[in-house]
């Protein structure tokens, strides 16, 4: 079983969505998400757009990366540039670090529908990249 940690700054949208997508691809994966400066809660719009495609984030909560620093991971995936730059050194063994950056949908402005459109677009980009990442692991076999 591969262990994967998905990291962004707030752990409120992108890392939550990516972790949920990866977990949905293979139950053998052990996927966690965390933030370098975690928000108070998972963003309601992230919960909403994931629910639209049948993935429930309503019971998810934000976590600090600090709680994972002593653990071992096969992959630590950063999904925002800020987290890539500020990702701390892990005391536990990390086999691979990967960066797959996405726009922060929480910074979207405009009408409610315009903001939701950004969340949906980023969600779909994350889904495609997670599927691609998972397929690339096929040769290495999880």
C-alpha cells in the first residue's frame, strides 16, 4: 500500500479535492492531506463541487502538516506553489516529492456562479492530473 500526503497552504480546497480523488482511484492507497498554514475548515464551495460528482467532503477537516513530519510517505505532492516553497523537511522518510500546481479557487471573484465555475474548473483539472499521476504509478506498481 502506498502512502501519499497532498499538501497546499490552507488545506481547505485543492489538497482536499486531490486527496479525495486519489483515494477514490484505489482503496489500497493511504491518502492524507494537510496545509502549511491550515484554514479553519474545508471551504464550503469545495464541498459543494465535489458533492456534485459524488464525492463527499462534508466530514473532512483541515490538518497541519506538522502532524505528519515524523511519518513516512511514498509521495508528498504539493498542489500550490506556496506549499512547494514552504514545505518543511520531513523527519520521516519521503521517497518522492512531486509538485502539481493548481490555481487557488478560493481567490476567485465575481458572482456566485462565476466563483463556482472556477471551483468546478479547478476540480476538473485536479481530477485529470490525479488520474494521470495514478496511471504513471502503474509501472512502479503501488
